[in-house]
RNA sequence: GCCCCCAUCGUCUAGCGGCCUAGGACAUCGCCCUUUCAAGGCGACGGCGGGGAUUCGAAUUCCCCUGGGGGCACCA
């Protein structure tokens, strides 16, 4: 069975290359970019890029009450952050605009007039009350709610008269009888019976246009070849296909991907925690990790690889390998991937990334400290937001007597160990000695200790407590390197003084 | 209620009639490494929803059931 059923030849140029694929991502600017929408955008992007096609961004702001320009701006910003830049959209003209539905009403109106003229649509004067009652009755009878076509066969004169009398009317589409089917790129063949579809509204009494209709006018007008969207639109497809036929426009191919579910199997929502891209970004998830995770959520190229850059995803992406079943959002796996990406960063880059998070918690690192601290905490980080928690030890003041681990210093020979490090550092040098140097210093201390029969834990535990007051933290050499020579000496002195006073007491 | 879609470890998935004693990853647990926390290495646990049918042979094909998801608006 051929898996390249989405291939279309461009007949005009002899089919020498794949047709110019055009996909669109069409968010409503009624909120921020949701994790689910981001995945839809990603699949569109991957598909378009894989086929050297174009992705257009269309803003579906038909609902003027809920749509806001600031949301449009934030959605675009979030897409850019993910690396998903549309080739055409409100901010990049590609000759198929305008790219906001609110600016396309003339096009919708034209289409409605055409449908009215060709008999594919008709005016409906039914009131909301009548429609509500009708629906109630049908439901009570166990039938599927569906418009009963009361207004279908009015004469032209009647219609004109009622319109002239000022009666409000909607325009309905006259749903043709028969089956509608299409070959979904992900699901395969899907068929609907027109019996279950009522004559739906194209234009509302307030002059606004219905989603299912506007989408078709737009996709046709923008020469969209492939519609990649969520499964929640699968039933809309039947209506839209009918409209293409009525408008005499070629229909695009469809790919309906599954939805993302929460850990409880329900639709992913706020109660499951963070759901917007912005929230993840703010917590310190990396764009690459989020993209990688989202791609793997219901898609896999086969093989055992788990890590893919956006470019690699583009190269590997294959719509026929997108899973049909819904996927549960698994924060654990995202966390793992994010940690993986963080660990692969260079310490200079990590320093940069982590800086605002440290700043926010009032942690200001000295110039020479930054990269050392980054390297020290790198393997502990799941998200950048974790940084202050681990970096704090490098800047915090220490009151040794307050430490709950004081008794570690009470062991035999501790004063000697501390004195050795003191000695090794007292010679002077960089305030923040390079890690290699710190390692050498500690080696020197350890060697000297060995001669006195002290080793392992007996060396390192007291040093750690004397330097930080804690029994856990970064590798000791990172502390020696990143804490600052003068501060270390101060702390060793303080510990030594403490031991001294304790001994003489 | 009606229509549509889906169904492999807890989770994401590989699998497209024999390579399956069902592979990988996350999570969990254990061991190792290690001065601590991590990271890393090794290992363990764990799954084809149920029932029929086709076939020499079914996780893979077909039917029914069950379960889950989505849709049925003058929302998008």
C-alpha cells in the first residue's frame, strides 16, 4: 500500500516536483498559545517544511467579543520562540491576505451571494425560540437535533417581502443528500451520511459568518493544499467538503491528529497544571525540548532515537506515522528531555540562560563565578527555574554555629584538614580559581591527609560543612572554585576558631 | 440519544500475518560509580481490553462487545 497518498503532482510544470504544499495554522486570538495548539502548529510546520512548502498563519478572529490583538501578538511570539515561524501571516504578507478573518468579510459576503444565487443557500427567518423548541422536541424523541427546513421552499417574493418588512434572517446552507467521504492522511477513509447534518448557518442575523463557512472560503482563497488540525474538527470536515463542492473549489487533503489528554484521561486543562507555552517558557523549559517532546507525543519515526532537533524532525516527519490514538501529556518525560537539553548546553550558554532566574531571586554572581556556578548546578536542573535553589549556596552568607551539621566538625583531626586547605589557598591566586586548579588544590589536601591517615569522607564531609554549613551540595571542587578564595578563607578561619574555642572550653 | 474517531507495559511508542519468549523511552525499584545531591552505567518490574471469525500461523485481517475521546449551536 502506497504511503505517499498525499503526493500531488503539479501538472502545470509537468509534475517535475512535489506540488507546492501550503498548510495553515489558524488560531483564535482568544487566549495564549496552548500546548495542544502548539502541537498542531508544529505538525503543520513539520509537514510544510518537509515538503518544502509554505505555512500560513491565519488569525480566526470571527468572534470579535473574545478576540484581542494582544493575544494574536503573544501567540506569534510563542510560535517564534518555538522556532515555528510562518511564511505568511498578518505580520508577513505572502500575497494571499488579508490574514485576519475580521478583514475578510467582503470575501465571505461574495461567497454567500454566490451560494444564494446558485441555490445552495437560502434565507431562514426562524426565531431562536422556534429553533430551541424544535431541538427540544427532537431530543425528546431521541432524534438527532437538526433544522427541519421550514424556510427552504419559500418563494422569492415571500423572501423579499419579509426582508423588506425588516425581518431578521440567517443564510443557511442547503445540505445535499448522500454520503460525504474523504481520505484522511492519518485516519484513512472516513465517511459521513448527510442525513445527520442539518442545514447549517452560513451568515448569522448579525451579519457575522459561521466558522465552518469562513474556513472554507479562506482555505480555498489561500490555496491551502493540506489541512492539518485536531480531531475535534473531524466532523466539521463533512460540512466543509460540501461547501467546497457548492463553491466549485478543489478541496484540500485533510490530516486530523489526535488530541492531548491529561493524566486522568480527560481533556488536558488548567487543572492538570501548566498548559500554555508561555507558562512552560517562564518556568525555564527550553524551546528545543518542548518541540522535541510535542513531536514525539503521537509521532515517532521508528527506531530508538528520542532526541531530535527541529531540523531533524523536519527531515524525518511523515504524516502517515502520526498516531491515531489520543496521547496523555506526560510531564515526567518532558522534564527528562528538558534536563537532557540543559545538560548538553555549554556552561557559558547555561550562564546566560540561567541569569534572569537567578536575578529574580536576588542572586547576583560575580563575573568570574558565573560559568563555574552554572557548571556546578547543571546536572541538577530539570528546568531553569530550579537554578536559584542550587546556586544559592555560592552567594549565601554562612553562620556556622547555626548549621545543623556542626557535629561533623567534632570528629578527630578535622582542624588539621581545614588547616591544610587554608594553607593551600593562602598562597593567593585568582579569587575564583579554575576548576582544574581547585581539583589540584583538593588533591594536594587529600594527599597530605593521607599521610596522616585521614581519607575519604573524613576529609570531604568536614570541608563541606565548614564551607557551606550543609551536608550536601555541588561537588567540592566546584565550591572551592566558585565560592571565592577570600570567602573560603574566612569560613575556614571561622570554623577553626569555633573548634579552637570548643576545644579550650 | 444520534454520528464520528480510537484501543500494545502506569505514560509516549515500535510492531503493518511467521523475525514476538512483543522492542525502545519516561516513570518506579535495585545494584554500580561516587565525599554528598544530582548526573551517568547496569539490571529488574511491567503490556497486546474481552469474545468470536479467517488462517498452517494473528498484537497485526474481519465482526461483535466493552472502554475512552470527539462532535451534534445564530462558538471557534
